[in-house]
C-alpha cells in the first residue's frame, strides 16, 4: 500500500509539473539550471495529501511505510537513516473515537463506515446527526453509496426523493436522510429474511442428521415420535450430540 500511494502521489504531482515545464521551456524562461530542469525557483506545486481509510474489523496488519516493505542487509543498516521513507497516512475508521474532530461531511462518512456493521447503531448515528445528512455534499453521498455497495439503490432513492424538484440533479448538496432511512429498512428486513432462511436450512440439516442416526441405530419408531414430539426430538439431538451439519 505505501508504494501504491507513492505512485498515486507521483501521478498527481506529475500532472501539475508537466504543464509548468512545458510553458517554461516554450518561453525559454529561467536561468540555465532552471531551463534544463524546466522548473523555476518561483514555480510552486500544490501539496498532495493521500489518506488511506481502512474499515476492516481486524487491526491493520499491512506495512505502514515504505521501509516496512524493504529488506535492508545488515551491512547497509548504518545508512538506514538516509534511505527515503514514505509513511502511510492511515486512518483506521473503526478505531476513531472523536468523530467531532472532523468536518461535517468527513464525520458523516467516517461515522457511516465505523457503524456500518451494526445497522441499529448506524441508524442511531444518522438520527443524531440529521442536520449533517440533510445537507451532505453530493460527492460524499456518492462515496457512502460506494461503501454500502448500494450505488444503484441509493441513487434511485435520491432520484425518487427529488422527483418534485426539477433542479435536484444539479444540486451540489443533497438530503440523504430519507434515502438512507429507506435503505436501512430494506437492509434490516433483508437481514431478517436471510436469518430465517438460514435457520430453516440449518434446521433441515439437523433433523436429517438425527433421522439418519436413528435409522442406523434401528430406531425407526423414534423417527415418527420425534416428528410428533418437539421435546423428545430435542432430547434425541442432545443424546446423539448432533449439531448443525454434524450427524455423528
């Protein structure tokens, strides 16, 4: 990752540098040394700052600087201090405690990522920061859509929300509260449905394992009894030490 960020920054600086060099050489501006490099002492570039947002649940385990990626032989250790390094501006989103330290849009984005694994906590966060989500920049709203992997759905909800506003598509600020609320409702309902389906599938596997164990033991009559008596069925499951996917 440090090397990738180094590449990103290089490309951004190069985009600024090339037109300056081209203009200086075309004008034959600068002293001899400046003309050869194409960059004058008075020329300046705009700083490039790249932040790496990591929202994994586990601690970041990758390199945090360029030196972490280097194998430095022992004989070169005395010169380690002069080896150029490139530290990573790493933000581990789920470890951020003071979201208020960031700008409103950044707070909304980081908070959304931080609580995305807990939809109920995420809803609380959105409700507590309604004022921010009602006036979110379009760019931030698009990033949130990417993070949730719901670009099409959130975009559709935003379009429906602004259907009565002929200028909604041109606004730089959008109200995401209603769109996110609808998205949360759909996500929670989908999670419940998936949980029920998973439970049914797991139950079928468990009962099939019990029936197979009873038949192997020559206890066919207990197959019928277990089907009619849930308490006895539970007792048999414990007796055969049957868990999900395990028929032993």
